[in-house]
């Protein structure tokens, strides 16, 4: 180590030392790492100025002075001395600057005017003293400890480490611990901590304290500064300025504190404060059992209690506030006029008294139930919840704070003189507003700001008022005498207006959207209101209504206001408007610039007054739209009501008829010609145009030329443009006011008449069975005259009047009734000799609209024959043989003959390979050989013979077929037929009748319509498909396929390997053999098997299965109810849904039985889950629930105890 002589401007390197003593002064020394400079240590004062400590060390000892020292990273300045009575002075330093990583230790020494920068530390210990220290951001000042002065007294003085007049700037730190002292500190945005104590060195001396506490006196906190005192430490005389905080933690004490505006003092549990003064806007927070005795609360101050603090009997004075925080308790409190009580989440209040003029505020998370807001009391919900509140006269409830804090009020009752205001993003639900009460629902339309206040399910009673002013109301009920006002952009949805209730909607509000050139407009709006009988809905001043329903009430739409946005692309005025209104009964009016659109009238009256406009109206169910002078009707649809255009009314768009209705035009036209401005579209029969302004005159005409209708009374004419209509004429009548009434009309029609109908031997016939009379005029009545010509005969039937000379009349009735009467008429030809006689019929129908139509198509040819005609074909065959219109016996010989029966009841022997047509009558056909062809009409025919490959096609008669051979094809209509199709591989197709089919052999296909059918026989692999009915199927052999529709069917499927598909019916199915498959679609069937290995699939329904044998399976899908009787071995029951109820008996005796649950059914994840879920069914059996949701089903193992079921009986697939 090298000793460097003291001198100025010297750099002290590693290992060098410099001793500045004996009165020497040095300047501008630099001390590097490992270097040491000692200043002082002699009886005269030595000094060092402008020293820079760069990692080295400077020790300032007694009678040493160091000024303007810079302490850099790694550098340290130690300032020491001894407090000896009349001894040498301790080391002193002044104007030192401590930079990052630098350290100054004042150990019994003295430091003045020190600056501690970021990362620097000043330590004041063992009785050291620092005054005027400034601690900047990131710097630290620490004061701790004490020393004992050597003095000729006992006990000698205890000198505590002290920092005086320190300034702690933003993010600077000042720690006072271990008995240290701070005096007159200013904490300007920084942090100060005072904590702890040390034992007094003379605690055993009487009168001496046991400990010496860390203390801070005269501290001032400013600009967000923080002082925390704890653990036996003491602060006194503290002044807390705006936005600053004094925290007194457990064991800490604060005396004489002054809390000024916007400053806070917080006492934790175990803290003590005395002599505190809380000034305007200052806040004292008390937590737990902290002591704050002697506190003075001045006007405008606030007290907050929480964390276990209990206050009883506390009075919140005028201009003061008490906040009850989480864990705080207030008992028997009094809130005086001008005082405010605030309850936050977790607070407890009991028996609080509110004087008139008091304010009660509840914050987010706190719920108040059953509070009564009395006269002069203000109840505010700043995010809190209030239930079952009653607002009395003079009381006021504010739901939601001033800054969009929200709040929730439910089941509030507002009485006479009470008021509830619902603010930003707040909600009031199920409020009742009584006489004199008012609810105001407010909002603020600014882009990205909180949403408006909302009220729902409000009931407004007589004398009550709901003002929806920029807010939102839904599901309000306005009773008699109640009023809902919707203004300034407010919105009301789903309001119900009862008799005597009123909705008034008016006004709009502007809002600003970022980036927009112009302001936007939000109009007051009423959506989906229902206005009952006696209720009223009024729109004015640009208000709108959407989808209102008027059920006997009154709705008015009027007025407009000038658009104030300045946007040239929008209309200059904002009109009151209603869209989508449904008028069931009552009245709707529009006037004075108001506009209604898409109104549907199912009743009631729409009145379009002067300057009112109605667009896209639909008039139905007898409703009326009146358009007064100056009113405007846009596009209108008349769907069953009346559009009445008064004189001076304006119609400027198309009028469309879509249901029988009336267009009434009252504009008077005495002479000349006029053209109606609007096109008339879709006019149909029965629609009317009432020209009450055009006088009726006999000889008035209505002519249609192309799309132009011209109506003339001889003195004046009016022209209309028609479109989308097939009407070709109008009837003309006088209306009730003497004008012309036009009704769209068309003549009746007669269709379906048949000529050349045949009878024989004067048999009765219904000649008009296919005739239909229609009258397109729905309300018209029709009468019919029937005139016979040619051969004589007699016409008879219900409603028929004989007029003589072969003329008959059916009296006037509806066209449908007339058609029915006509169908039932019977004609019998008069007797005549052999040969034919023809009678023709002329039908003349006259409609009550004055139009007549005639038809002379119908004719009947009667052939008289005393006995059958025998006709023989040539022996060589290959002939075409024609029968007569009567009864014939036809013998065909040889091969390939073609035979036409031509009517009558014929007997035909067709020969070999014959083709036979029996179009009329009941005939018998005998076939020989193969490849025959038989066709016929609707008679009752019998066909026998054939040795195969024959085609038989007959109509809707009761036919009998007995064919032989293979490969026959039989097609029959809707009759009760008896069929034996052949010896196998044949096809039978029949319509809806009660048919009986007997099968032989294999491979037959039977397809029958709906009916009570019987199909039997066969040796296997036959296919039977039946429609709906109560049928019986009994097949032999194996491999059959049977499909039946709905009904009560009895099925015996065969001897095994059969397939049965049944619809929704009550079927009884018996299976023979094994390996059968049955599919039931929603049926109520009973299925019994014999041997086993059968599979039954259920798709819903309610079925019963009786299983025998072995290896059977039941697959149950969907919502089903299946009862299974298990007398088999190895039954598998597959359950594929949770909403079915099944029962299985005998399962406990089937050791190989298994129940498969599809994955997810019953929410079971393992067989263990299933076994755990088994319970008693209460009747000796076992119940397995298929889930817990509503509608979940179950499986009941009747007569099987839980102990009989094992894990091997269940499987999840």
C-alpha cells in the first residue's frame, strides 16, 4: 500500500492512500477502486472539496470536512465521529451527490444538502445526522439506529439518527427504521416508510422508555407521495396533500395528522390515530380494529370503514360522507341532511336513519333489499343492486352514476311524488309506477360511450308516468290513466297499452360518429307495441313506430321536423313514420306530413288525412282505408276490405286486389271523360269498383278492351288501366249513393259431359256422373234446365222438376250442390224394339250474375236385345272377332284370335294365344295355352284358364281370376277381387279394395293398395306388399318378404328366413323357423317367434315381443315402449336412445342375455356405472334409468332382482 501525500488534483489508485489531516485542504481528488482517502482525525479541521469517488473510498472522521463530493458506482463515503461531551466535532460533509451504485454512510457524522440520484443510497446510522437531503427518482435515504453521548450525567443523552428537511421526489424512497428520526420531510411523489423501534439502552433506569420508536414529525406529503408507518413507529404532525396517502399499518401510530382535499389516510387493523383532522374532500379509511379517536371531520370530508371495523351510532354530518367498505359494519347510523352514506360490496348496514336531504349510495357488488326512499332522500345506485325499493313522495332513486357506473333496480314501487332516474348502462326491472310517480330512462348517444339506461317490465298505473328520454324501455304495460313518453331518441319496445293508457312518442337526437362528415340522427322509436281497446299511441315530431299491433285502440301519426344534420343527401325533413303496423280493430290515422308504410288491416279503419301518406297498405277482413282530401295513398293491396278514395284524395301508385274487396272512388264526374291515375292490378271475380261519383243510369256500360276498362253512364265516362287479371266482364248495379257499382264477373262452365254412353234393354244409367258445373263468382247461385231430344226416356232424381215436353229443371243453388244433384240423376230409355235408340241432353246453366252457358255433349245409346248373340270364329283361327253391344257368346277356334266384346255381358272362349278386350259389361273369359292377353273395363269379370305367360289387365270391378302356369301378370283396379295368379313366378297388382289372393309355388309378387286383403299360400320366396288396411297374410315356405302399411294386420310369415316390415298399426306377427327379420315403424305390434336367431328392429311405437329359442335380438330405436317376454337363451336387447321405456320379463333366467347400450345412452361410461345405477323398481324387479334429463326413459327388468344381474349382462357399444 502506497501513501500519497495530500495534494489537490491527485488520482488515488488501487492500493494508494491519502491522509488529509492537520488542517490540510485538498481539492479535485479522484479516488479509484481500491483507493482510500481519509479526511480529518487531528485537532484542527481538514477539508476535501470536489472529490470524485469512482469505486474508491473516502472516510471523513472527526474534525474532517468534505464538500461537493461526487460518489459514483462502487464508491463509498463514510462520515463518522464520536459524541463526546466537549470533545472533537464529528466528521461533516455537505453538497455531496450520490449517483447510481454510490453510497454515503453517515455513521455518527453529519451530512447536509446531499443529493441522492437513481441507484444511490444515503445511510444515516448510529446517531448520524442528515439535513436537506434531496432524493430523486430511484434514490434511497435510510435512517436507523442511535448512539449514546459521552457526558458527565447519568444516564447520558441518547442521540438518535436523524434526517431533517429531506425532500423525497417522485419514485424516491425514504426508510426510517430501528429508532431513526425524520423531521420536516417533504415527500413529493416519493415513498416514505417509518417502522419499528429499538430497545432504549437505559430502559432499566426509572423514567426511561422501554423502547425508542422510529419517528417522523412534521412530514408533508404532496403530489401522490406516500408515507407508511407500522410496527411500533410514530408519525406526528403529518400534512397529507392532494392525491397523497398516509398508511398506518398494524402497530403504527399517527398523531395530529391533517388530511386535505383529495388526500387519503388509511388505518389498518391494529393501527392507532389520534387528533386527526379531515378537511374538505379528504378521506380517512379505517380497517379492522384500528383506533381513530379524536378525529375531526370537517365539511366535505369522508370516512371509509371496512375489514372488520364496526361503527355504532355514527352520524354522517352535513357535507360529509361515510363509505362502508368490504367487511365494514355500521349499526344504528344516522345520515343527516347533506350527509352521504356509501355502501360497497361486502358492507353491512343495520337500522340506518336517513334524514331529509341525505344521500344513500350503493356501489357495485352491494345489494340493498326493501329500502324505502323517504321525502328528500336521494338513493343512488353506482353499480349496486336494489331490490323491492319503495320510493315515497319527495324521494328520488338514481340508478347508475354520472360516469356510466351502471346499477340494477328490481321490483321498485314509485308512489305519488316519487322519482326514479335510470342512467347510463343501468337497468330497472319490474318497476311499478303509481299515481304521481315518474320513471325517467336516460342515455347519452356518443360514439363508443356507455349505452343508455334501460327499463324492462315496467307497469305504469293510473297517474303514473314513464319518460324514456334517450333511454330504452322494453315490455312496459301502460294501464288506464298511465302514460309512457318516448322522446329525444328514446326507444320503447314491446309496450302493452291497456284501455285508457297512452304512449306519446316525439323528437330525435343527434349523434357524432368518428370520421363522418355530418351528424347522424337517432329518432324516438316505438317497436312492437300492442294497443288494446281504449289505448292510444301517438307519434309526432319525427318519432317512429315499427310493427305496432292495434287491437281496438287508437294510433295517430302526424307531423315532422326539419332535418338538422346539414347532410344534403338526406331529406330536408324528418317525418313521423310507422312501419309494419297491424290494425286488427280500432283506428289508425296519419296526417300533417306523417308517413305509414306496410300497414296490414285485419279490421278497423285507417284514415289518411290531409298531408298524410299511406304506402304499401294491405286491407283485409273487411277493414277500411279512408283517404281524405289531401291524403295520399301509395301502393295499396285490397285483400278483403275497402279502399275509399274521398273527393280530393290522391292515389299515386298501383292498387292490387288479392282477395275479394272493394275500391270506392268518390270523386264526382258529371260529364266528360277522366282517367284514373293508378293502375289496378289482380282484380278477380267478385271484386268491386264502386264509382259513387259517377251517377248510375240504365244502359250504363263497362267494356274491356285489352288492358283498358271504360265505364260510361252516357254523360260521362271513366277509364281504368287493368293489369294481371283474367276478368273479362263486369256486372253493373246501382250503389247505395246512386253511383255505379261494378262487380267483376264471368259465366259458369259445364265440363266432363260424355257422349255415346251405352245401355242395353232399357237399363238405368247416370248420364251426368262425370259432369261438373263451376261458377267462378263465389257468391253466385245457379239453376239448370235439362232438355231431352231424340229417343224418349224418363229422367228422375232429387230436386228435379219436370217442365213437360222432355224439359226438366234443377232449382237455383250453389254450383257445387248443383253438380251433386246432377250426378244423382237417373235416366231410363223408353221401351223400343230390337236395335239402338239414342237420346241427347242439352244442359243450360244460368248464374245469378245473369250469364248463361249451355252444353249438348251428353248422349245415351240404348240397345235392345231379346237374348245373347252367338258368334263363332273361323276354325283356322287368326281372326278378329267383333261382338255386339249386347250380350254375346263368342267361340274362337284355332290360334291367335283377337276378340272385342264391345259391351254387354259376354261369354268368350278365346282359343289358344288369344287377345281379348271386354271394355264393358260383366264378362266371362276362358283362356287356353300361354301368352294370352286380356284387357277390360270396370265390369265384374271372370277369367280362367291359361297355362302361363298371360297378361290380364282389368278395371275397377269385382273380378275373379284363376290362372294356371307360370309368369302371369295380373293388374286390377279398385275392386274386391279374388285371384289365383298361377303356379308360381307371377305378379299381381291391384288397387284399393278388399282382395283375396291365393298363391302357389315360388317367386310370386303381390302388390295391393289399401283395403282389408287376404294373401295366403305359396311355397316360399314370395313378396307381398300391402297398403293401409286390416289384412291377413299367411304364407308357406321360407324366404318370404312381407310389407304392410297401417292397420290391424295378422301375419304368419312362413317357415323361416322371412322378412316383415310393418307400419303404424296394431299387428299380430307369428314367425316360423329361424333367422327371420322384422322391422316395425311406429307400430303397436305383438311378435311371437319359435326357434330363434330372429332379429326385430323397432323404430318408435309400442310393441310386445315373446321370444323363444336362442340367439334372438331386439334393436330398439327412438322414442319407444317395448315389452319383452324372454323365454329364450342368449337374448340381446340393443337400446339406441335414452327416451324409451322398456320392460323385460324372464331376463334373470337368461344367463347369456345381454343389454347393449349405445354410446351416450343414459350417460353411462362403463359397465361399472351401469351396475351402480341399478335400483329396485318397487315391485320385486330392477330398474335401470336411461338418464336424468326430462323425458329420459328406463329399462325395467320385471321379476328380476338386482342380485340376478351381473356385469356380463351389459355392454356399452
